[in-house]
């Protein structure tokens, strides 16, 4: 099956495919069948979750609070910019 798109449309489709974690074929198949694939969370997000989990086991202190804030800021960057 083939179809035509302009360059801007192709870039938008490619970004959506990349965010979904699916192959191009699977993404397009799901969209054609009416499904909306969800964006896959990057591995760095789960690394941040593990860091927060380890911090949550420590007694509260300013250092732990500052470290948790830094991890949350990193997590936000991962989710909004796609990288740590």
C-alpha cells in the first residue's frame, strides 16, 4: 500500500511514529484501523523513577529534597525535550 504526503506531513508522521515506539507499518496500521497509539515513555524516564524511588527511602533532609528536585527537573526535560 502506498500513499503520498508532502515533506511537512512526512516529518509530522515520522515524529509521531518515533514517539510511539512502534514500527512504521504497525503505527500506520493502527491509525488506519482507528486506533490512537500512545507515546512510549523513553528509558530515561524510568531511570528517573528509579532514582526517585531510591531517594524516597532516605530520611528527609535538604540534600535529599534538592536531589529529588533535580531528578524531577531531569524527568521533565526527558518528557518535554526527549532527552536527559
